[in-house]
């Protein structure tokens, strides 16, 4: 008994003793014996045929090219169409992504320019603030000097004129000298 193949689609093996090659031909002896053989054993069988003066016929095996069924064909066409649609979809998405990328790049460029402009404006503003702060400090210092001067003058005035404030508001109206006429 020949070895059983475990893989259903595997080609049949040459049935010559000790041969493990896949069969390429089916053969039939004129007395009815049939089998399959490899390329090499076809040669051997032909020699035997010549020795015996009995005819042997060969027919090529096409077991690997089983015709596909209508169903398989339909499925293959559907798969092809589906793949083509997917490919088209991927192309469209790729184009969309490319456009989006271009768009984002130009947005990024304009944002970078705006960022630089804002940065320059901020620098200007900071310079102005620094100047104003320096001015304010200078004025504070001047004000301090002036109030020092004022208190020094007040102290001096106390020594020169020891009398307190001359008159109040109420007495001022009463003692107002008459306005000159004419
Ligand atoms: Zn063989």
C-alpha cells in the first residue's frame, strides 16, 4: 500500500518503488494496469514498454490547476473590487493628509511670524515700562528731596518767626480793611 498523503492538495507521488518524487504523468498499460509516475520513471516505463513490446500511454497530470468554481470566481472578483475601493480610499486619504499637512505647515509659518512680531512688540513694551519705572523712581527721589527741603524751611521759619499762624478764617473776614474806592 502506498503512503497516504496528509495534505489534500499535495500532488500524488510517483508509484515506482522507492521513488518519492511527485507524479507528473498518469500512465496506462495496454493490458489495463494504471498508475502515476514522475518524469524519470516515465523514461523507465518507456524502456520497459520497449522490452516487453507492449504499449504504455501517458497523460500529463493537472492536479494543481483545478478549475475554479463560479462561486470562487465571484468571491475573487468581489475581493478584487473591494481591494481596489480600499486602495482608492487610501489614496484619497493620503491626498487629504497631504493637503492638511500643507495647510498646517503654512499656518505654523504664519503663527511663527506672528509670534516673532508679538515678541518684538513685547520687547518694546518692556523697554517702555522700564523707562517709565526709571522716570517714576527719579520723580520719587526728587519728591523726597523737595519734602526734605520743605521741612528744613519750616524748621527755619519757626526760628525766624516764633509766633504761630497769624489769623483764622473767621477773624479774617471781620478785619478785612475796606476796599479802596475810586
Ligand atoms: Zn518516480
